[in-house]
C-alpha cells in the first residue's frame, strides 16, 4: 500500500462489489470501505460504536450499514447513527479514487 500526501491506498476499485463493504487494516487501526451501487466509495472506522464488532461483517442496504451483532445501523456516507442500539455516530474519512485504486485520507 502506498501513501501520498496523507492519503493511504486501501484497495483496488474492483476489490469491493457494488453495494458492499470490506475491511481495511492500517497499522493499529481498522476501517470499513464501502462501494455504492453507483460506484461511489466511502470509508468509516471499522468498528461499531456500540460493541466494537467489525462493520465489514455487516449488511449494506443503500447507504446504510447494519452491524452484524445487534442490528444497529449507520448511514456510512455521513456516519450518523440511524437505529438503536447504536446512538454514537461513527467517524467517516475522505475517499478518492485514482488509477483504479481507492485511497482514504487519514487524520
């Protein structure tokens, strides 16, 4: 994986199916990378804010990710908690694509 001006290569654009999510680990951090049915890409922290289950194991429905443990939901485009038991929003990260790769910007 390469780094460019604070951007980190997370995966290839075709590594994620449309309307799906994958896990991306970088150092001691873990992220969830999403692809919409329109082939737009998004990134959030990887773990649910409720019980720290990885969201890459969850179900993507439109712009919603459902946690696999207690079915809490987030809008992965904004990070907003949408359905209990989650009540704390999830952090999102800027994403860009270039030359067939997906990059996320670290803070």
